[in-house]
C-alpha cells in the first residue's frame, strides 16, 4: 500500500523538451552579463514604445490632413455665401438708389427763407380791399 501504483510524471517535474529549453536559456543568460540583458530589455522597450509612438503620429498626421481639407472646404463655402450676400446687397442698393434720388428732388428745399403768411393771393386781396 505504501508503493505508488502509477508511474505518472509529477506535475512539478518539467517535461524533457521544457527542461532542454530552460537549460539553454540559462546557458545564454550565464554567457551574457546582467548589463547586456538590461540593455537588451531597454532596447526592446524603446523599440516597442517608439513604434507605437510613430504609428500614433502617422494617425495624427492623417487626421490633421483630413481636418485641413474640411476647413478649406468650409472656407470656400463661407466665401461663396459672402459673395452671394454682397451681390444681393448690390442689387438692393441699385434698386433703391433711383428711389432715393426721386424722393430728394420732390421734397421742398429747406433753408432760412422767410415766407409771408398767406402768400401772394393774400397780399393782392389786401390791396384790393385797401383801394375800395
């Protein structure tokens, strides 16, 4: 009863392939200094970060170009609207201009001229009465 009944490998014992891979990694790490390992990790981190940053910069540049194209089209649209509004204003001014000239010519002149009350007819009537 004390003897094991199965010859199943222990879960903590690595498989032969894994043991060879682990041993080869240990040999590589023993052959390189800790400084070289740190430098390799640093280089791989920098490469990973810069590639992400470069990709993000390319995406940002593409987004900015799209925004620039949009703004150019908006500027053109606003310019067309301004030109249309100015043309409409010019039509209105051209239409109203003659009316203004007609209104100015029909108004009596204003000034400091002294006008007699009753006018010419009143003065003639007064002479006639005075002569009778």
